[in-house]
C-alpha cells in the first residue's frame, strides 16, 4: 500500500505489468456499463451473494482502503461484508 500511495501504481518485478494503480474521480467512469456496484460493509456469505446475482450483470466490488470514513454511497447499489 505504501508503494501504491507513493508511486501511484504497483507493477510486477519481471514483466513490469501494472497490478494496481490510483485512479481519479469519478471512479464510475472506469466501471463497465450495466454493472452492479457493491460496497463492502455488512456480513454476507460472498459465494451465495454472487450465485444469486443475475448472469447478465457485471459485479463490481468496491473495497475501501482509507484510514477514516467509508466508501461513498453515491454510486454503490449495495453494501456487504465478508466478515464481521
């Protein structure tokens, strides 16, 4: 995480492929059209959640990685958590 915040991206050591990079707001411009955006908060069984989703919808899971605050509910449709 430190490397991501300092260099704004993380690459592999051998092939120099990007693994993670920081993106600018609004993040919704990077998401697939007709996707269901799920923030991570309340505990659910993730496998059951995914199986219950429609096959014609792309699931986008938003994982918060901030010291304070929560993921914006402005663009998320649901909030779930994989652990209490």
